C-alpha cells in the first residue's frame, strides 16, 4: 500500500493538521493503544491537543506508550515523557493507569525488558509481537526514526519488542521499539519538518539514491497504513 502524504506550510500547520486527523481517527474507534514520539513537531502537537481538543477527544479510551525514550530522569528536559506530561497529559482527563512511560532513569537493559513485558500485557499480540493501533514517529536529519540509528540498523530486525540504542554522537543510551514492532502497527504516522530532512526524505519517498541506508525507509507496515505529515521545507524536493 502506498503511503499517503500530507503537505502543510510549516511546523505549526503540520501539528494542527495531525491534531485534527488524530481527533477524527480516535473518535471513530473504541479503546486504542498509541505510541508517542518526541521532537519539535510533537511538542507543537501536544500543545494544540491540550488547548483545542481537551474536551473533543475521549482521552479515557486511549492508552499512551512511547516509541522511544532517552535514558534520563522523567523531569529532565530531554525526557520525551516529561515533555508530554508538561504539554499534554497534565491538561487532559486521562487515567494514570492509561499512561505507560519508559523509565529512563533505570538500568537500560533491564528497562527495555520490563517495558517489553508491559507492552505484552496491554497491547494486542499477534505472532509474538504487539500490534499498536497507532505509532507516531519522527525522522532525524540522518534518517533515523524512533531511536533506530543508521549505525544500528540491526534493530530493524530485532526479535525483542524493545532494545537499547546508543546515540552515535553523544553516546547517550536510549530505549526504543524495534522495527518488527513498528511495522506491525495498524497505523504509522511520520511527522517530519525542516529543510535538514529534505534530501533524505526525497530519497526515501522516491526510493532512490542511498534510501535503504536510512532506518526510516524500512518502516513499511505489513498490513497497516502509513501516512507522512510534512511541512513545505521538508517536502521541497518531492
């Protein structure tokens, strides 16, 4: 199935368009499992959801997980959970039991295993893997997604639900969903903005050049749907 591409004028417009898409998507479903992303566009998205959709979405039927997390304290400015908590979660009526954070402050290997087991408990399983209703992803300027970096592409084929990744420049440890889990989701959505993504995004979407060297290119849901929400800068060469 070919991905659906949505192009908006800027980062804020991408966030607003996806917020509207998400509200309509969630409104047509019962209980759903959603894996969230960090980054600048989700930051704008969470603010919009809190300000404009607090009463328009039945948050009680949504279980939130994270696609990846930095191995830092939850109140650290780099924490994906911390950002989501500040901008969205504390502003909406969602049960604490529906929020499943990655404990970035704990031992990375043990936490990857624990989080994988937690996912098994709360997400529908098929053929030994969880099937999320929605996974939201970003893409770095190096073509990485979640915390699957080009130098660790083996995580795209890992048998585990979660794995420990290492940032190629800082050496920071991160916990990430693996490729097989992401590709089993019913719906995957990329939120990608900025001119630094233009070249690699063109290669991935057009399947040209070194596109297969970028982890984001390998996200092709097996039986689900793939959407890209892009700003004009990122989509300039499409």
